[in-house]
C-alpha cells in the first residue's frame, strides 16, 4: 500500500505537512447539459443542502455558478452555462471557464441530447477528462402510449447513450424527488477521483447509503488521528485538573468539521433524538460539545477512560514518539467519542430516510 493511502508519520513535521496538503486539496466538479435538466437540484443533492438556485424557468444558468462546500470550501461544484451559444461561443469556452482545473464532468440530461452536449463532450474526451452521464428526473419517466415500462425505457436510454458516446460511457439514472440513483452517483464520482481526493469526497458528500456513511466515519477517523497528534504536539491550552496541555482550538475546529460532514444541523439532531429515544444522550453530546468549554469538559471526562495500553495500535500510523503521549491519547479518544456520537445519530436518521423512500 502506498504512503498516499496509508501514511506513516515519524515526526511532527511530517504530520503538519500532511495536514497542510490535506487542507489545500480541492475537488472541482463541473455539471453541464440541457436547460431545465436539474443541474442545480443535483448539486444540492450531492452536498445535502439547498445552496444552489433551483428555478422552474427553462434556463437560469447565465454564467458559471459555483458552490463551495465542506472543509474550508474544498468541494466545488459548478453549473456551467450553455456551450456554443451566442453568449458563450465554443471558441474560447474551455479557457474562459478554466475547465482544465476540473477533476471530472457530469453531463445532466432529461430529454434528447443537443449538439452542444456532443461538442463539449468531444472536447472533454480530447483533454482526457472523465465524464459521467446522468439521466435526471427518472421519477417522471413514462411512455405516454403506455407500450413500454420504466425498465424498457431505461434500456432505450442506455442504448442511446452507448450509441452516441461509446459503450464505455458511464450512465446513472437519478431523481432528486425519490433519491433514486443518488447513492450510485456519489460512488461513481468517488471512483473517478484520485486516491488523494477520495477521502475528502467521502467526508463531504452526502451519504445516501449505510455503506457510504460507514466509509465517511472511517475517513473522518483517519483525519482525526493526524489532528490529534497536532493538537497534542502544540500543547497550547493546559487542561484544568490534568497534567497535560493540548491545542483545544484544533480539536474544536475538527469536531465542527465532523458534525458538518455528517450533515448534522441542530434540527436534524433533535429529529434523530425523537426517532430513537436511546440516542438522546448522543444527540445532546453532539449539540453541546463543540464550544470551547465543551471541548475542555470532554477532555476532562476522557482522561479517566484512556488507558496507555490502547496507544500501541496507533504507533504504525502516527509514530512512536508522537503516539506515546498522554496528550495524543486523550485528544484522540475525545474526538473518537464525538465521532461515534455523530455517526450513531446520522445512522438513525439515514435508516429512517431509507425506510421512508422504500415505502413510497
């Protein structure tokens, strides 16, 4: 396994460099396609929040509109304007919108393809950029003559995409109303990202499956290890009642990041506690533990639970000199406790949502 996917850090300098590289990593995804195909709705679905303008007008995209989301705005989704129009002619389009910076492209359609889609796709291929095709609004897919069922209509669309863009073309059917295909789209995007960006995608994209939610938790845990080492090494804030000092500010920022990764707004957290009463304690911890004073109280509570023998499992990852400290141990297990609470609340909410959609 490469150092990129399973790093071992022997010094704090290496940890700081890895964290700096992680912070600077940005994922750029461009959506293009027909007017009214639901690109803005898909952007909202991918990040799990209504931040992109959705309109009933035929085409609201008059310029490249970008939404920056996640950790320091590191997930950027852009709704590209029409290709080859009077306002945005094909000549100079690629350079005008700096399309080389995008990791991948998503062609969204809900009807017949346009020549503009073909032209931009050919340019994407020439630049060796990955492209995923998304047939949106599948909840409205039906044959007015009632001669074909939904599966037959989907087969026709698959054949049309393969004939027009090649057998290797990746096609996903989605609906932002029923959430059909959104989990598949999230995984398809993940598969087209570089290894260095996949963990960031897992932390920031919305989970539509229990499998992806678990992957999100594991991705957060890897980041937690590095941040815990950095917080312990900085040692800026003595923890009252303990013979250690950690940078509680680093931990506070990370816990806020973890909470956002699981899409846990205050309303959703309270809803989770109502759905599963046994989660009331975890929901309360998630709500109250991100203040500075809450962080200190978490560290104090965790100090009595942390055993030195538990540290040995992290030596291969962080390095013996860093991991064999009380500061690292207490900081990590404090963050891990918070992460577990976030995951448990998010899992209860997701199970309820999956159950709801399966009954529709």
